[in-house]
């Protein structure tokens, strides 16, 4: 596959496709839609309405998919000269993203709602509807690349500019979804270039700030939002050896790696701060310990999926249980860490070359081989690099 280089617009394709451009109302998706048109595709823009209730999604620069975002997308579509529609996915969003978020927190896990939105809304519900309507592909403004191997198999790869690379949040894509996806911004070396192109095209969103935070929590108070839906019940805060050193008003309010707001009644023997190491919703307890205990030597992941051919069919390993070298990334903006991975009957076991820090069950671990996204799993268990009872440096 030939990708445009720095400063280049995509060449017109020899095989025009019917493309549905997902337009969030931001600068990236607007430019992606325009580039799909430049490449000679028959493009239709669509904005996803994710809430029927005003005020339940964040507005301004701090959210996405709001009414004002829909209007921004409409203006961009008009300039590009493509048909534009708004599709109501609010019920599916509530079930697959919002309810899942609450359920995962209730189970003591730390979910990533953006991963669920990509997996279940943008590249499942949207793609299913697009294919049913006769579209060949869905185009988005994500910074990632799809590369075709010598045998014609499509692979998901990192973007040209790793500083803006978004392949991590696309790690949940399946082979079939990759086959029907298009990322026109993947070879763009910088976000500044995309903004400059947007300004050149006359898009009002050229200088619009990026969205961030959780879009369905209007005021940004995740703890309070969860308390209303999960409920708050007093429980104990424990040391790693099981001794009680404090109490809390609800385990859901704590996340692995948290330091502030613990209000411990018993100081640590060494006088150093303690961090949340584990949240146990079944008995409503929170386990704390030294910072060093946040270093994770092994993770076990469930709900494994491969982004393209699996490791055996890719020729990386001969048998499904063989170990293989890779890199693992546990957050969207984290650096990849060299690791060794292997599949068992129940999970993907990943052992990093150096300990990972502050890993929480519920997070997504994305596995790379070179620039290729091989697959992902949901972290279900972790093994600390510091055994219980081991001394830690002062």
C-alpha cells in the first residue's frame, strides 16, 4: 500500500468506493472526510447522536458528539460538498458504553469508555449499518495506518507520527472491521499540518481544541457520578497483610495508583505515603501499600482479540501456546514496553521486560510487533513485582 508522504494529499484511487465518513465535529474527522473525497471515493458524512437528553454530554472543547459538534460537522460537510446525516445511536451508546462503564466500576475494574465506544459503536454498530446500506468502508479521523501484506491481508499499524498515534484505541478492531476501515490521516506527520489543511479548506473547526475527558459525565465529577449510580457503602482500607488501617465511603471511588484522598487512620511504618493497589468490590475493601508494589511483573488478559491475522497465521509462532516477543502498551499515551506474551487456554499472559506501573484490572493491554497492532486483551489480573512482606527501599 502506498501512503502519502509529508505534505502530500492522497492520490485519486483506481478503485473508488462508497465511503461513510464518521464526522465527530472535530478537525481530524473533517479533514479525513475531505481527503476521502480527494481520493475519488463516493463519500457520505454522518454524525452520531449519542444522547437524547441535553446536558448529558460535555460541551465545548471538553467533550464530543454534542449538538454544537453536530453543527460543526454539518458546516464541514457543506464545504466538502457531500451529503450529511445524523444517526441516533443514543440507546446503543447507553447500553454498550455508559452501562458497561458503570458495570465495570461496580466490579472493581477501571474501564476505558473510549475503547468501548470505538469497539461497539464506531466500528461495530456504525460499520454494521454502513455495510447493510451498501457502503464499502467507514472513514474516521484516527491517526493510524492500514497496510496490506504481500498476501493481500490487511494489518493495523501505528501512524507515521508516534506523538499523535492513536492505534492503541483501535486495538479492539477485528479483522473484518479493519477490512472495512479507512484512516486518511495515518501518514500525516503532525496535527499542525491537519489544522493548516483545515484552514486552507475553510473549515471553521481548524482551530477547535481536541476533545478529552469522559463525554457522558457533564461536570467531570466521575466520583460523584458513579456514587449516584453505584451507591456508596462504607468499607475498610487494608494493608497488603490484611490489617485494617482506615475506612472509606465507597470502594468505587478509588482507582489503582491513587494516592490522595485515602484518609488513613494508621501511618505507614516507614512514614512514606501509601497508594491504592487493589479494589475488591465483593467485600467492599480497598488495599493499599508502598509505591513500589504498583510495579507489575505480569498481567493476565481476557477477551482477547486479534487485529488481523492471529500470531500463528501471521507466522510469528508455530503453535498457539508458543511465547513470542512483542511490545505492550497499557494506556493511550503510554510508551510501549518490550515484553514476552503467550496464550493459555483462558488468557493472554504478558510478562514485560521491565515492570509496568499502576496497572488496573479493566484496562486494555494492546500488543504490538514492530509498528503492527497484533491484538488486545482486557486486563483481568496482575502480579506485583514486590511480593507481600518483601522489604521496600527507604
